C-alpha cells in the first residue's frame, strides 16, 4: 500500500531554515508528481509546492515562493522541501501527498514551528 513518511520538522527561529523529507513506498515513485501541503491551526490545508514526474517541473505557492525549493531523489524514493527565511506564519503541520490511481494519499505530517 501507499506509504508516505515525513520527517525533518521542528522548532526554528524566524529567519531559520529546515529541510523536510518524505519517504515514499508502495507505488512507482519516479512516475508520479509529488506535493507538499501545510495546515495551520484553524485554517484549511493549502498546497505549498509540487514537483512533476518526468521533467521534475516545479510549482510553488505565492506565499512561500522564493523561500522554498522542492526536489526529489528517485533513487531514494524521497521528496524534499527546503525552507529558508522561515516566518512565524509558516507555522503549520506539513504533509507530503501523492495522487495514485485516482486517490489522494497523505503522510502523517510533520510539525514546523517558527518562533523566537
């Protein structure tokens, strides 16, 4: 079955950086687009970044554009989200996601807290 396991979250000061990882299994990772979402307390889950399958084309949410980079390592079946210059409003649970056979799958999420 599809499994997505995120890691790399934590507490960071404003202006700091984090790199999130998502280890994927249960499907052919190399041929599916992968996405990162986030959900802050009391808010809806929102798309943060997507990376394509064959050409690894990327798309970013305007709120984080210029501060994040999504990448993938097909040999490790892992997708990453590098986040720089973090702000308190980036505090949220970050989720890895894939649409496989018409269904969207989610990881368990990793908490990112930006606070001094």
